[in-house]
């Protein structure tokens, strides 16, 4: 019986060799693997809140929320070659008869800490509102095996998961939101009385609503754009230029960060730029709505008209800049927007 390790180097005769005159080449196989003792990820969460009521309709809440995460899942290339400028990639791999061995690992760790403030006004005098703000920081070594946005699929060095410790791909340092509902004081029985029934049907009894959101952007990882470490992985990152700040005082979509802060590292080496060290543009949203109820002659029956506008000011939220240092023409340039342009919606609802 031949050794299993011999099979990846074998040439197998094609069944149709006499017809096609060729042989099939069997490459080094790509292998998928799981830890035999893989644990289920778990999270421990803790919080402390203080609430204070002001009058009958106002309440303030301030609190701390934190968590620690363990056994987080990630992908590792356990047959990754060691960095080097000489020799073939496969010759420096632990198992040279195999290609990439993709392991679903779960040794990742993370933690989250936040301060939250919430102000609530119950409905009174035609007004209700909810204002909130969160200051938070999330750190981990992996944010999941289904990566999102600017995160990386594999670590730069699969033999050093602790080197991947950085901001979570979903980290949002600052986030503020406000929701306001207001009954306009115009109409029958309101402060600005409208006696004429026809005029009241047009201008009276309107309610408007607004939802505002403002948050900082998400972390991004700068990459070299090629296999500079010569490990066959292709997930390398460049080096920092010491003394050059990547953040720019006046950044815009044509140059979101300073590309001079990075240098593609020497061939056969890993770069020293960490994971998720840049922040994408902030995000602003404003959704607007207005509605009016028309009481129908039949008791308990109402016709409601609604007008809704999503991204009401048609504000562009810029997308992620190009973080590929191997593409100097577009490195640091934003080529598009995230989210949708303004959407308007009209609706009629019959309530009975």
C-alpha cells in the first residue's frame, strides 16, 4: 500500500488518454479541517445602570455595559509556509504534499466596554422624544469566519493569532441617535384652533416624526496587495513609516488618509501594521415622516395618510477608502458611497 503522502504528487492516467492523448495532473489538495475538540463560543455580559426621573414625563438613564467573549471562531491556514525570500513556498510548508489547510479555529478572545446615556420624554403636550449616546470600544482577535467590510479572512500570520488583536470590525466608538414625535398644534381642539372643517381637513391634526443617527465609522485593515511574505497566503500588511501620521487633518474622498504613512515591506517578511488600524468615514442619517388621520363617518373607522422620507436630506455617506498599498493610484481614495439615496414613500392605511 502506498503512503498517503505520495498521492498529491501522482499523475493519474486519463480514462480517455487514447482519445485525448493527455494525462490528468493532481495538484496539492486544498483541505478543510475542524478542531476535533472545538468548543461553542460564549459571552459573559455585565451591566450597571442608574435611572433618575425628572417630573412626571422625563427620565435620565446612565449606565455601563461590558462583556468578555471566549472561544471565538476564526479561520487559520495551518499549512502556511514560513516567511522567506528564497526557496519555493511549498518547500517551506509543514506539509509540502498538501496545499492550504483551512482550519476552523475557536481560540479567539474579545472584550467590549461602553458608557451609555439615554434621555426619555414620555408623550405630553403633543411631544415624545428619545435621545441616546454610546461611547464604546470593542477589541478582539477575530470578528467571525464570515468577514464584514474591511476585516480580513485569514490572519497575516496563522501561527500568531495574538498578533491579530485589534479593534473589532464592528467597533463604533461614538454613536448618537434621537427619535422625536410631535403633534403640530394646528387643528380642531389644538392651540391653533381651525374652525373651518374643510381647512381643518387639510392643515389640521398632523403628526411629524424624525429619527437622527450619527456615528463614527468602522475599522479597516491596510494590506500590501501581494504575497510579500512569500508564504502563499496573500494577506500581508505593509510597514508603518515611523513619524508619519496616517490620519489627515483635512481628509476628503480624494484622499481619506495619508498614504505616505505606509511602505510595502521587504520581500520575504511580514509587515508591522496591525489589524483594523484605520477608521472609515462617519455615518449620518435622517429619516422623516408625517401622518394625518381622517375620521370617517362610521364610528371607529379611520383613514390614515403617511408620507415618509428615508435619508431625507439626501446626504451622501462615503464608503470605504481603498486600503491596498499595492495600488498607489487609488490607495486612500474613496470610490463610492454606502447606503441609499433619498427614498420617498406615500401610503394610505384604512383602520377599523
